[in-house]
């Protein structure tokens, strides 16, 4: 479908060479033919008016009209009285063969993809309000290149919010706004590499692909350390030779365990003994159901913890907004790296988020989403109890994913493949393990972006597979 350009006359890049010896009309005809043949101009796309094109190229209008008339006679252009000149439909460049029709089995009953919030519940009206308020109140000076740490308004609001809600030792001067977790992790690892760190550990199970790719990009070696029912194994971490570790203490990804108090203190002691740092992924901290809130690790050791938070789970991944709470010794290096990376995140979006949080609309959205996810969690529990009682769940105290423990003799990968054929997307724990091991067989079930009805129908469709009967 061609782009329907607005305005009186869309611009078009054409050139004429008055010293070439070729007639100007012939040059113009040749360039327009080539643009249509190569697909640069699509069928149905509007051309500039003859008057406007003549003005842009410094030609007579009659010459341009003659060119258009010739191309119309050749079938490249169509002109209707009172309408613009357009590329003829029959002049469309032949397209590659259409792909085969999708297999009906690819239409999913339910997609239990993890890490995705309910996208249909994004508070669009509140976001538009916040954007309008930000644009209305924004001084023109904010349109310039600003502080690479980010808007001072958002840094003030985020720091205050994290002190109030997460128990963080947040200082706006040591807060850097970033483009989501991926950039935050990249900046953190780069800054640690500059500080002399050579090995970074990550939780296993966890996100091995993300951790290893980010570490390699920063010139570091990534090593896995095990997670048990109390969180990351600090003794194994101490033996790993790492001087940095990536952890998610509030709701470990993907097991859902909370880092035990003794482990928290042991981890902080480790940073002192090894002159090491913790990169805290403050993952899923907003959504909790069956337990008291757990404060951020950064609040206990602000000089040794880089805490990364985002609105990817609380609002939407597409916003690409997050923040780093930086230790004093790393604030300047992190700021310099952010300046080199992109000179700073988009200011208007930052100001809109500041308005959203400060107005209380962000808190209101979180309260509503806790209720939505709690309902879906209940739906998942009910569906498994009814259709697959042999499957137990863990990691349900917070967030919007759970770990399903399949019978020990079940083949995890077979369940994933066969479920997809039945129209249900499931995801194995093996992808979260550094070794890729498929035993014990487990699934990571995301329920954030799945309706209660889809949860029930999806589990019913694959119940026998989950129970090892398929």
C-alpha cells in the first residue's frame, strides 16, 4: 500500500545536469522511469505537481508537463482531472512470490510468553495526558542536548519514588536515565570493565544469553553461579573469581525466589572482601501478592550496588525507559558512557513519565495491574488443578510468571513442540539454564499478556502433555 503523502506537493529527489549534453526532458524522463522500475516510487504514489517540480529543478513548467505526458503515454503515470499525477498500478515492480499461507496450527489459543505485561492495559489516556502536560510546561531550553544523565525533573521524581517505595538510597545526582534494561546492563558492565573488572557472574538459572552477550560486548567473561531456594549461592560466587555479579533479589528470574536476608548480607560482605560490585536487576518488584514488600539491595550498600529499574514491566517495553542508581565511584564513568552511547534519552518521554509518576496516575495503574495479574494467577492455578493436577507451580508470590514442575519422566522439549502444534506456546526452563539442560523438566509460564479465558483453554488443550500422557 503506497504512502499517502499529505501536503500540497510531496518532495522528490531528482537532479538535472545542464552540462551533460542530454536533453533536460530526457534526463527527467529517465530518472522517473528508473525510480518506478526499481520500486523507489510505488504504484499509486503521488508525484509533485508540475508547477512545484519545475520550481524545485529550475525548469519550465511546460518541460515538466511534457515529461509527465510522455510517461503517461508509456503507461508509467496516470493523471485524472482535478487529481494528482500518480504512478500507474501496472507500473508496479513485480513482487517476490507471496509466502505460503500460514499453517492453521500456528494460530495460538494461548501464548504463555514470559516477560511481557498486559499490553492491552497500557494507560494510554494517562500517557497522552502526561505527554501533553510535559509539552505544555517544557521550556524551549529542554529541546537542546541536555545532561546525559537525563532530565533533572525525572531523576528527582524517580529518586523520590524509589526512596519511598523501594527503600533505595537514591540520589538524583547519581541517577542515570537509560533506554531500558538492556542499555542499563551494557553501561554498567562497560563501566566495571573500565574499573578493572574482568569476570562477571550471573544467576543460573537466569538469562544466560543476555548476560553473556552483554559481557562479551563489554570485554568481560561471564560465568554462571547457581541459585537455590534462598537465592544466589554466595559461596559459589566467591569461588568463581568474579568481581561483579548480576542478580534479581526481589523476585529472581525465572525461579521467583526472594534472596534470603542472610544471603543479602553475605553478598554485601563479598563485595567488600573482593572489591566487587553487584548489578541489581530490580525485576518484578512492583507486583507482589502473598508476601510483604522486599526493599532494594542498593539501599543496604549504595557504594557497591548498581541498581537497574525500568517501566518495561510496569507500563510497556516499547517506552524504552529505565534508570541506574550509581555508586559514587562509578557515576562519572557511567555518565560518560551514556554520553558516548546516545547523548541522553528522549527528553519529552522522560518528562511525561515524571508527570505520570508525580501525579499519582502511575501508582493507580500499578494497583489496577496487581489486581489483573492476581486474577490471572488464580486462573492459572485453577486450570492446572482441574486439568493437570500432577503439575505443581512455584514462584507465584510476585510478578506475572510462574515455574511449572512437570513429572520427572516428562520430556520438556517434546511438551514444548507438541503444545505448539496444538496452538499453545510454552517455554522450557532449559533456555534459562547455562548448560541448556532439560532436566528437571520445567516450564516458565508467563501469564501477564494472556486473558483468563485463554489461560483456561490453553491449559486444557495441552493438559495430557503436561501430565506426561501425550
